[in-house]
């Protein structure tokens, strides 16, 4: 069993001065914590893996393909592999638990 605390993961991510911290990589999946602040630009490109986003905190709009929705704490979104997607209009500090399957490189 592996147990992680979001507050510790966020502190590690901040200490490394990055928006993304991968904290788990297994044979069939990986997981990370993604953070964006109001005014930040989400520069991610489409991924070769399917993704699940769980919004831990914050509010933003998320565009996946040609669909846009508002997401906030408790939102869970599936993003198919290869589909362009990005967070924008971030109004509160955004923390997102990201799960990739298969694992990201």
C-alpha cells in the first residue's frame, strides 16, 4: 500500500517550483498533482494517455476538445487520449489530482 497526503504533495511540488508533481508511477497508471494560480496559462498538450481530473480545490473553466465547462472542488472529468484540453479563466488557486492510464512517460 502507498498512502499520500495532499498537503505534503503540494509542499513538495511548490519546493520544486513546478506546476506538476508526479508522485506515483505503476505499470498501468500514474498520478500527479497539478497546480495553477489565477492568471497562469495552462500550456499542456494532448497526451497519449486517458486522464481523469479530480478538482481538489479552486475554480476554473476547462475546455476538452470543443466542449467547455466550469469546474470546482469535487468535479471529476474524463479526458480521452489525444484530445486537446486546457484550464483557463482560473479564479481561485487550482489543485487537480491527475490520473493517467497507461502511465505517463
